[in-house]
C-alpha cells in the first residue's frame, strides 16, 4: 500500500482518535469510514427537489408557521398571543382586521 503524510491539527487527530471503533484501528480506516458515510448513494428525487423549492419560496414570501404555533397545533403548548399567521396570506389575523 502506498502512503503519504498529511498535516492535521492536534484537535482533529484527537477527534479521529475518539472515532476509532477499536484501539488499533488505523486513521486511514477511520477517515475512509467517514468519507463513505458522508456520500449519499440516493440523490434527491425531482419531486423532493420541487417540494424543497416550493417550501423555500413560501418561506421567502412569509408563509410559514412559527415553532410556537406548531406546538400549539399539536397540543404541546399554549397558543401564543400573537399567533394566527395565515398559511395562505403570511399575515396574522390581527393584521387583516
């Protein structure tokens, strides 16, 4: 096997050390495992990409629910006093009065 030297910060080396699955695992094996894990073998479908684009468009237009509103809808929190953002208009009920 051909090898080469690389420079890494001591903190990076310490992180790699902690990621070893067993004490004598080589850093090469650790790095290879991390690289493999970071590659997505299943690219996003056209349908998923379109849904993401639509969601980003709605967000930019101010059409979204706040974290508090979602919790209230799920019955996990009280509805906030300034709640009422309309999914269609992006304006609160108070603004439309």
